[in-house]
C-alpha cells in the first residue's frame, strides 16, 4: 500500500502533511531534472555540429529516477527534492504521483527546475550535462525541516546532484537504525562522516576511479572494492554495466553478481534503477549479494526501453535470472 500523495508546498516542508503512522520503505533525497534527449549517430567533436533526432522531454534526475523505480517495484517510497515552479517541475511531480511515490517532501520554488541535456548513441550509451537549477537550492535546513520524513523511513538513499553539504546533513539527521545508501554521482570529494555512513556506497567504474585516484590505476574491481572499504563505508557495490556488479563488505570476500543478457536501447537511468532496487531490497532484509542480484535484473530491464523513468519495470516485468 502506498501513502497517499500530497500536494507540493510552496518552498516549505509541512511535517504535519506526512501521515503520523507513515512508514516508507525508501526515502530518496536527491535531484529532479527534466531530461532533454536527442538521439545521435555519434557525438560531436569539439567545434563540430551534428544533426540528431527530434527532441524528447522526459522526467529524470538521479533522485527522482530512484524514487520512481522503487515505487514501480512496489516499495512505499517518498522523494525529498526541490523543483522550480514551472512546467518541468509539474512534469516531475506528475511522474512521481503516477508511479505511486509520495511527493510530500518535494519543495517548489527558488530556481528553475534542473535540466539534463542528454545525447544517446545507437549503442544506447548516453552523455549527460546537468544544469542543477533548483537541485542546488535543496539546502541543509530543508533536511532538518524534514526530520519526520527521515524518521519514518527504513532506508534513505542519496546521490550527488544536490549539494554535498545537504547529503552531509542527511547523514547527521539520520535516525539510529536507518540505513543510508549513497551513489556518489556525479563524483565529488566526500567528507569522512558521509563515507563512514554508507551501507553500501554504490559506484560505477568511473566513480570508483574518481574516489580512488591513483589507487585504481591498475587492478581488478575486487581490488577497488577493498580499497574503497578502507575509506570507511560499511559495504560497497561496484556496478559493471553488462557484466553485472560486485559486492563487498569488510568481513566477506567480494562477490561477483551477473547481469541477464539483454538488448540495450538506452542506458539512461539504469544505475538509478539498480540503486533504488538494491536499497529497497536491503531494507526488506535481503543480504547484499541477494539484493544486488535483484537490482542487476531491474537495471537490465530498464535498458531495454527508452528514457529513464519511462523504462523502469514493475515487479512483474523484471528480467528473469
Ligand atoms: O542517471 C540518469 C540521470 O542523470 C538522468 O535522468 C539525468 O537527469 C541525470 O540526472
């Protein structure tokens, strides 16, 4: 059962709007963007112009994507984010509600809704430039004001299209026993207190290399996982695209998680679907490899359709093992 969606509020979180008995499987604190997508045969080199497909506008943003992905799978989900008072903001709110996610924590105003300019090539790979807009105005005080929402959530998941100080405030506000999941995308320097709270830290190869620097210049993902664990996270998941993922904890050897073979059409938002599914299943009591195996199937399903949120499967549509 989902909590009933509430109307968005003008620039203020209304703690009373959350049900007293509300309990969310997953609270996503993060970005919401309008994705402006153009298909291209190949990306332009510097100084070059190429022609592409008609422009498509989709609801996106790593936070909003995670929230929709989890809600479509059946998780009781809420989103804490900021959008502009504009058409893109309304597109994003509509998409959350259609998926069954609670928008009580979505703040409106302060700047235009974030925008992502996305090109997708024939192999389904994408390149993305984000203008953060309202996402950059999701402030630490917004997190403090949403204490009741955090307190009502089993797992809290964040990414880095909102300010790092805001993510740090999430960690500081997190009630005892609430699990914290971070996908540091796009990567940025992270305070030690944030790294120590991650359970897990979810990274792709690019993000792992950024965090580890020279330590990732050689070696296998198993070595990266051990190096990442030495920075403090309670657990680590490295996503490896079509190769699946790798899970690691301080007490167990790294475990490789396969991905089902699928025909990729558009990989946009596949990592967000993976992280959402992982975070939800961990909150439901799955161990890390079991949750990652399910998440890999959700991520694989999502690349078989165009767009980010539009591509996310329901529980019945998740790719088989
Ligand atoms: O991870 C995919 C997302 O990254 C897109 O939806 C885009 O908005 C950017 O945030």
